[in-house]
């Protein structure tokens, strides 16, 4: 029955357009900062399928996914649910698509799905040390605000044209409130230019209505 549910919720058509890995891996969804354990069943660059005994009521949740020795954090939108019983225990199967994820975590998922080893270098270690600090600021923003930030950085030439707001190549630090009552965000974005990766530092101001202004 479990295999049938995985087949149903994983989606045959999506498998043609994205590498999918079907195997067990640790996953948890976050409730008020506390991890609620689950069992990962399938993952792709588009989303994740997992089972949990305590399902979230919300449509959007933050998850922590264990991929080899790395823990990936992401926000997902739950698009399908199903129930199953195994050994007398009720499980909820959840299919979620990625709504917000750090660029480095996105790269880790791509490598995992394509069975590419993690890069062994100093830059990778430095990025990993930052992975669950600054990037959380971006993941916690509403999707509409994420879309406005990405659109503004694209217009300023600081992010690749066509970048998806769900998986942009950027790191973000929350700088606190401004004198006018808005929120200050420091962003380091990356763009591919002539085969090279260019980095840009930007300061954004977001007011309580969700409007975004590029200060520099």
C-alpha cells in the first residue's frame, strides 16, 4: 500500500521533467520552531514526499530534510495529502512543492538527485556554516515579497533573468527595523555573466505593506 501511495502522490508526469529519488531519508516539519519527525519517501528538485504521524494543519510549512550528512531547510506548499495505516499506526502522506529555499540547499538537492558528490573545498565549508543563519530570513518572507525582491534584483542586473523566487541565488541577512518603521535586509546575490559568477551586495527596505525598495 505504501508503494502505491508513493506512486500516486509522487506523480508520473512530473518524473519525466525532474530527477526523482525514491528512498528513505529523515525529514521533520517545524511547529513553532520545534521539529515534528517524519519519514522522507521521495525527493526531487521540485518538491518532497514524506509521511508523518502528526500532520500540519497549515498549507505552507518549513521542513528540515536530511540528505547524507547535510541538513536542508526549505519552505514547502502542501499540494496533496493521503492517509495510510501501517502496523496499527496512522500515517499522513504529504506531497509538497518547494516555495522557499536557500541557493546552497537547492544545489545540495540537485546534487543528491543527480548522485553527484558534495564538493570538498573551503568555499563549500564556509557556505555550509552560513546555510541556516542568514538564509532563514529569506525563507520566512511571504512569497509575494520574495517575488518582489527577486524582480527588483533582476531589474538591477544583480540576479539572473528568469530567476525563480522559490529558489534564487541569494543570501539574506535581516538588519532590523529602519527609522521609518520598515525592515532592512542585506542581500548578497549571484549572477552568471560570460561563464563566470558575479556577486552583488544590496540593501533593501521592506515596509509593513510588503513594498520593496532598493536602497543601494
